[in-house]
């Protein structure tokens, strides 16, 4: 059985905790010129952005792919051969910087560049020129970089295990991350298993559905924003393993957002497992009736359930 407490760990580990912070000096610059070292920097390069205003990154080499944290918070993300245009949505607000990683074409170093996008209420860098060193990465440099990355991964794993040993269970982690306070309500959930509607073309059997919600910190006077998640227990009646690659939430046939999707392992044939889709929604949207869809890596719809709402 999928226990309601199972998703607490997933929600508590969300990376979007709002933090009060001073703005970097970069927010005073309407344009920036960044020269990347041959070895990728460990610390992200800070760039200011602002709601409904465009920031254009111009690179001196081709872009292979882009990874953007919380991409649903952007109204426009246009990627060209050597440019990237970002326009945050109006509801974007100051808080934890959003992580942007750009991977370059070719074998020159650095292979990628990571930026911390700081949402400022009024100031932004309208153009960011990024210059990359053009020489190939030497074998010894590649070995050094890979060794350093492995050490950092092991250090993070050690921290996780130490935190677990120190008694930070799911509820304690919620307190530690500011998701709960004494005497106030934290994560709440509801069982949707009997109230949802199922698409007749579902490839997977839906056995249980739970909805989770907590209210995030927003500036006074702003509309409440919910962090929400849907956890589904599924059975795969087919002959091939199934893995969720994309999730959508829609209202009246129009997509509202694309939640992040997490699955502990592929769903083997004739086996059971669970999937969690998580995102952030304004209260008025979270209280409505939504439709959740789950797709595999080939873009095939595996599950569609209607009448989804959050407590």
C-alpha cells in the first residue's frame, strides 16, 4: 500500500526553499561580459533577471543543450545556435536563485557553464556575452575534473548519510528546511483514489492516488502559492518496462504546468510501483479540477487521470 507518509520525504527534499538574501553586484549591470576559464567553475556565475523582461545570453560557440531549474516559472525560453533568451513569468519572485546550465558543442573546454539566475524586482542584465576558451581539454585535465566531481559526489553522499544517522527523519527534515513550524499545519494530503476519473486509453492500471500540499512563503499581499504533489501507485499489465519521463497538469484541455516527475525505478511488466509528480501552483489553480498526464520517454501517454485537486 502507498502510505501517505511516503511522499513526505520527496516533498521535504524540494530544492526551492525561499531564502532572504542580498542582491549581487551583478544586478547593477544592465549588460555583462563573462569570460569562462578552461576549467568549469565550481560556483555558479550570478546573473540578474526580472519578471516579464527578457535577458539574452550570447555565446561565442554552439549550444548543445540547456538545463533550466523550474522552467515552468518562465514564460519564454528560446534557444538558438548561439543565443538563449529567458523571460520569467510575472509570478516569479525573489528567493533562491534558479540554476541554469548550458552545455556546449564540440570538445573544447569548458564543456559547460552554470549560472545562478537571481530574480530582482526591477533590475536585470538585458544582455550577457559569454566567451569560452577554444582549446581542447587535455587528458590530464579531464581526469582531474572527473576525479574532483567524483569526490564532490561522495562528499554529498556522506553528508546525506550523516544527516540520516543524526536522526533527521522525514518530519525532522521538514522542520529543518522551514516547511513546518510548531503549532502550525505542515504538509496535508487527501486520498483521491475513489474520486478521480480514468482515461479509457490508459496503458497502466491506477490502483491508488494521493494529493499533497503545503503553502510556500510569499511576500505579504501576494497570492498564496502551493507546493503540490500527486503520488500514484500503478500496475504495469504490459510486456515491456515503463518509465515516466514527463508529466503535465491541464485544466479544460489547456496545459497549466509541467510538474517534475520522480520514479524510484522502472515499472517492470506485471509489477507494481509508484510515481510522484510535483510542482508549484497558485492557490486558485490548485483548488480547481485538473487532469494529470504521465508520458514515457517516447512521448507515449501511459496514464491520464481527471478530477485531480489538492487539499
